[in-house]
């Protein structure tokens, strides 16, 4: 998938996720606050960081490589 389309797709997914969370909050606020929002945003964040290939700053900087 081309990078521009990938970014547009992810922005669309995040907007839909927020709208869906707001709609769920109106009907079941107790479940949404405890499980839904943290879980969905953790999944979205992990998927975005895997696809965007952000640099991982690990022990390489400490070892001098």
C-alpha cells in the first residue's frame, strides 16, 4: 500500500474509532471506560508504530554502535 493511502487509511480508522467510542460511551459508560478505549487505542498505537517503522532507540546507543 502506498504511504499516502496508508496514512489516510489510518487517520480514517482513528476517526471512526473515536466516533465509535463516543457512541458506545452513550449506551454503556461503565464498560467503555474500563475496557474499550484503553484496549482499542493500545491496538491502534501498536499497529501504527509497526507500520510506520519508527526508529527503536535501544541499547545500541549505550554500547556505542
